[in-house]
């Protein structure tokens, strides 16, 4: 337990005795396993659930616990109110940092959360805590996550509702969409591995920019000479980790009217999925085919890596219109930082159909993601790029 927690926070045992729950209270590791189970179940059944965390303590930037009677009473009222809504199918357990409890309300959506919120606020108002809560908590005490298991374009419709929910609540309430990295403790969440991976990204990319600067300059001049009507660098909005949008850079390999002409070519898509690829794409100008065959058009993404939007190894970043068509299991690939190269790029590149690309990306995420494995992928990338197979 954190320093001061015994005196500043009512024990969960006493609240359980007070409420006389019939639900099993899972230890942290089993509760996380149940959360993962319900996440996968929602993907199959398309029935939403709420994952609610109620934090028992507030901490300053140094990590010191700050006992507070306001937080203690708010915590007690929130917990007891939620306990009153528990059904036998719902899941209750401890959080991993022993700083509160987590509750999974199955088959529940924003309507359920709104009813709980109103009830908690009513009780807090009766207890005279509302005014104090407008200033006291430095972080939310009550954190809710919603997962629907719906296709992404249906899920995106919830964004405005979530923003509205957050704008009408005090600082102790917060709502967000549930992402895979909040469920799985995969290696990308292990701090020291993340630091090593980021250090390798910065070091290797800085060196690559220095060494490849003549090639970068040559490609830039060649693009301008080949098709002087358009810009050298093509900028496109891509979807990064947890759905965050960023601008990705490439050497322009298509004519400037490529996006307008895409609609008339959709029927000739050769990936069999949400991404669009065709071998003899008429939108690509002659030197653009050289850029694509040897992946030279991707070189400006070194600067995306320096910025932190991308990594050297990771799933390729999709465009928003592709993500809108994702099934729930497709979105798992957005739980990590996207990369310059990935498994399917060294296993067939564009020759691999869309569903196969998704499965390979998810295999990478589920794996150990050791630095040694990333280095093997990088070496394989050089081999594939020089051969030019599967690139179009």
C-alpha cells in the first residue's frame, strides 16, 4: 500500500463487509485476465461493456501519496454506489498498483454510466463535497472506459458523446475509449524495453539520415524533374498509436490528381480488403515506380521516427478511411507505435492480402518484441528492398 493509504482511505475489506457482496473480488492479475477475456468476448458478441477504475489516492509529481478527507469520502461514496449497481455477471477486482478497485459492467453502455454518474453526483452533493471536488483532485478519482466491440466507423460515432460527457463533469470524473494497451501487458508496455527501443530508433535513424543524405537529395531532385507540377514531399494524415492522427512524409510517387482518380479505380483493388493497391496503378508517374519498387519513397519517414510518431519496426500506419472500416480485432494493431517496416513487409509486402497483413501485425504485437527480433526484421527489410519483390 502507498504511504498514508491506511489512514486516509477506507479499507476495501470494510466496504465489502458493509455491502455484503456476492461477487468474487479478483486479485489484480486475475482481474486483468478477466478484462482481457471480456475484451475478446465483446469483439465476438458486439455487446459493449464499461470498465471503471476508482482510485483511492492522489499523488503529486514526485509520487508521494497525499491524504485527503475529500478524496476519502468521494472514494467511499463512489465505491458504494457502484456496488449497488453490481449484478452477478459483473466483475470486480483490485487494480495492479493497489491504489483502488476496478469494475467491469457487462452489456453496459453510456446510458448505464450516465445513470451511475447522476446518482454519485447526487450523493456527493448531499454530502457537501461537490464544491471541494471542483478544486481538490489533481487527477480523476473515477475513470471509466467504454468498449463496444463494434466496427470502427460505428465506434467513432461515440467520440462526440464522450467529449460531451467529459465536458459536463467535474475534475474527478473522466471517460475514454478502451484501448488494447490498457488491457494487455505486452512487452511494449515494459518501460525499459520502451526506452531501449526509442534509443535505438533515435540513434539508428539519425545515422541513417546522415548516411543517406546524398540519396535523399537525389530523390528530391529526381521527383521535381520527373513531375515538376507537384511538391517533392507528399504529406498524408495517418493513424498512429491508439488512433492518434499524425502527418506522414513520403517522396511523392504519384501525379498530383491521384486522390481524385482513386474513386474510379477502386473496383481494381488487388488487396481484397480496406487498403488500396494495384500493380499497374496509372496514377504513378515513371520515376515514381522506381521509388516504390525500392521503397525510396519511404525515406522521409526517418523524420517521423525522430519526431516520435513512428518507430523503425512496427505495423505500417493506415489512413483514417481504412481504419473506419476496421473490425474490432483489426484495431489491435493500433495499440503500438507504427513503424517503417513490419513482418508482412518482409514476408511478401503488397502480395499479402489485407486479412493476412492484419494477422501478421497482431502476431508481432503478441510476441516478445525483443530488440534482437526487431534487428532481424530490419536486416530482412534490406534484402527485400534490394530485390524489390511485392512492391507496387
